[in-house]
């Protein structure tokens, strides 16, 4: 905040506080910022909330800043300009609107489609498309994938992340000034796509447990209702497992946390290898894991649990044996049951397994 222009500081602080209090899930603002050389530079800053904690406090957000000094200076210079300058103003305003569109949404496909439509006002063309390059593949983000006579690479931080292709009108090819605007538009697209890729990566990190490679509890809770609804529509049973590593605290105390981490990692790997594509597993918390088994009856669910229990014993590479206690619950196809209720029932089975001596599978009830 100390580098923000004093006249802009109240607005910037107000928008930041709105986001922290949960009254806004994202906003953007234009303000002056002191550069390293001491000059004031205009920037467009946008933030989007990625995740809040259980109390609604800000836990993770993504932000970016775009230097818009040149556009601001152009707007001031155009105040008393000629008719040609008015066209420059329309171009600048369109680029500003496009910048807001691209920076104020977390849906890059829709934002780019809207930006292409808006660009038509100052860059007349027959068709246009935006592509993103990921993992060596070029994928269409928005627009019409048709032959183009103009292609501009989308480059940010020295890396080509996409392509803007434009087929200008046959009657009126783009002039020199329109090409300048087109390149500025391409720069905006490059920044927006880069931000979208970073946001996607951040979300992926937030939804994946780094130690086990499994989804986090949050990711599980978001995906589980869809799996349950699908099982209900197809008139199939659905089962759930709650898994706990026996005496895990003693393992950490006697062999160290590094050994405990290895066990968690090996169990995560074993779960990924043992379950079907339709199944959903997660690290539920600490040394507990939850598994959802769509289309699985009671007998098959118990067999899967026994297989996991056996696999864990052979997968773990520790001085002392690693065993699992597993609770199992099965919900009939005709019965609707929220995921939290299923896991609570499976948790009852888990405690029955613990009370029965551990290293076993137990149903929620006999």
C-alpha cells in the first residue's frame, strides 16, 4: 500500500477490505503506482478469490497487475485531438473494456469469446479465433477455427502460450493503425491466458494433496455429490470406505515423520493403483482416507476394502508392519443419502474395526 498514490489509496484499501470481509469474490481497480525510477505508473490490478476457510476468511487468492500507463496517457492526450484522435479514443476505450472483461472473470473461454466480439468495433474482420498451447498441443479457446490471413503469437514472459488468428474482410484489409490495435489486443489476450493458466494450476494444487497425490477433502466434497447422483440415476448401489492407518502416531514417534510421510505416500499410490476410474478417493485428514465406490454392493465393497488392507501391508516399506482399519457402508440404489451421512456411517464401521482389534474391515452395522 505504501507505493500507491495517496489520491488512489482510499479506493484501493476499500476494495481490498471488501474482499477480505467476504463481501466481494473478486474486483479490479486502476490506480497509480510508484515505479523504481520514482515516476508514477498507472496499473490495472485484478484479484479473484480462489478459496476461503471454514470461517469465510480469505485463504487463497490470485492477483495480477497490468501496466496501463500508455493507455492512460493516450486518453489524456486525446482530450483535445482531431477526428482521427477520436478514433484512437474509441480504440483505447475498447481495449480498456476488453481488459476489464479479460481480468474480471475466472471463465477464460467466455471472457475471450466476449473480447473477440467487442474487438470487432475497432478491428473489422470476417472471423477470428484464439488458441492456447499446452503440453505441446494447440487447443481452441474461442472463436471460429477458419483459415486466417493474420496470425499473432500470444507471448508472455518470453513464452509463447497461444495464438490469435484473424481473417480480415476482403474489401477492407487492416491498415497500419488497426494492426497496432490488433497487436495490443493480442498482448491483452496473452496476459489473460497466462493468468487463467496460473489460476487453473493454483486450483489444481489446492485440490490435490501434495503428499499422497490424492484429491483433498475439499475436492472430494465437491465431486462426491455428482457421483452419488449418477449412481442414483442408474439405479445402482453405492458404497463408501473410511480408512485409518493403525498406530500412525506411534510410527511417527518411533520412526520419525519422514517415515510417516512415506507411508502416507505409499498408501496414496496404492489407492490410485487399486481403485477403478469411477471410484473417488481422498486424503480425508491426517492418516484418514475416504473412498466412494459408485455402483458397488456390500459384498464387493468389502472385498475391495480387504484388498486395500492387504495391499497396504505389502506396499509399506517400514521397519514395523503397517495395517489398516477400514469401515464400510453400502447404500441401496433406491435410498438417497448425502455424502456426509455416508461417511459418518462408514466412520462408525471404522471405530468398530478399531474396537475389534484393528487391522480389519468392519461394516457400519451388522
